[in-house]
C-alpha cells in the first residue's frame, strides 16, 4: 500500500491507537455545553500560580497526567512528546512538561497544534520510532490576549467577528498496540500555508477557512472520498464566520459540507448564552473538545469514522503592525472507532 497520495494524504499502515486522553478547562468553558465532559475544571484563572502563563503550564502538566492515568501507563513508557501552545517560543509547554524528562518536540501550529502534534506523534509510532508518544497543547485566554492583542486592563471593545480564546489543555497518548483504545489513526493530510490577504487580526476564521478547504479538497481527491463517507467532519476553531466561509468555498467546488460538519469553536461555547462573539479559538479549543467529546464518542461507537481538521492562524503583534496578512494552515486526521466493519 502506498504511504502517500499525490495531493499529500498520508496512509498509516499500522493504524496507531489513541489509548488515553486528558482534558482540563477553565470556568467559562465549564459553563458551556461540554462542561460535564472535561476531566477537570480549573475555576481560578491563575490556577494557584502568580501569572497567567504559569497557570497555562500547570494546565498542560495536569492534562498530561490525566491522559497517562487514563491510558494506565507511566511517563517512563513514553518515548517522544510533541506539544505546543500560543505563547512565545512555546514557553507554556516547555515549563509545563519539563519535569517529565521526555524527549520533546516543541510545535507552533497556532490553533492547529492539537492536530499537528497528534499527526506527528502518529507518524512516529506508525514508523516504529516510538512505541508510545504524547501529544499535548493548551491555550489561556488572559495570556493570549496580552500577547496578541491588548492587556485585559485596557478594556478594548471586541469586534463581532472576534473569537474567545479557550482556557484549557488537551493531551492524547498514542500507542502502536493496545487491546482497548479510543480510536485508530488511519490517514492524515498535513496542511499547506494559505494566504488570502486577511489583515484583520480579529477575523481569524476568515484567515483559516481557505486552509481548511485546501486540505479537505486535497484529501478527498487522494482518497476518493467525500463528506457522505464520514459521520462527522470536525474543524477546529473556524467558529461562525470561518465555518460559513468554508461552506461557500467548498460549494464552489461542488462539495456540500453542511450535513456532517461541526466546529470545535462552536461546540465548546453556547453563543446565545455566553459572550464569545463568533465562537471559541486557541490551541486548547480543539484539544479539549477532541479529548472530552470526540474520542469518547468514537470509543463507544457513536461515531465510526470522522475527519478531525484543526486550523491555525499565523500572526504576531509585530506582523500585524507591519501590515502583514494573517496566513492559515489546517492539518487533518482520519480517525476511526475501535469497531471494525466486516
């Protein structure tokens, strides 16, 4: 069997297994529709620490610990760790996982980091370079706001197309063999940078939607599949604006995503009750939704076959002030339930 398609799809011959997951979320996230699904709720935005950044590191450490307990494994059994966050030079992850003493690949995929870390961990396991690997990511509303926009004390008004950065962390243990597991990783498609000239730093959905469309269309072409072949196609953090734009882009290519599409940025918050404007965002959005909702649904067979497609927007305060556009990327994984069709 070929390992790679002409348009970039990757096929996993050994089907890495997702054997453990952990999620921790903040107070606002606990008030949303998924509040009862998270492994742990942290009501204190400082998480007992002195700074928001230290709090984010604490969330990552605890998410990893939840995932390890869920997998029934010890840290010493992990060969490689892939992780990242939104903070400068992945400092949130570095401080969070330093005590584990694991070989560490730091990743910056913006809001796509959950899919990126899981894809790379799966590649390492499928290729035989690791028997067990960890994927972890996080975000923190307060830390992200002052890095990318303004300190909270500034009290700036948010535009209607803005998204609310999720405070939370998600972690997944990937293994080569397991009797019990949540899902199999059967295929993937790494994203390509897409630049549609979006300059508004608040409008991340518009910047990321073209990347989601590009990855999906390439994967469909390589695999000969379409939306009807999946129970769900779950994007990460396009929220309302980006989801609507994704539909319009795909419809120009004759693809109707609406019947099977969900978005993590729309699942984690209730936009009618919670003041989150267009929806959720941040690395922790996809991470927590995947670990708290999607993987359990795959394990119990409520979902049989899905595409998990996390999107990220590349920007900084400097690039925005210099008038540079916000570029997007989207990484895709095909996840299938433990139940195999005859």
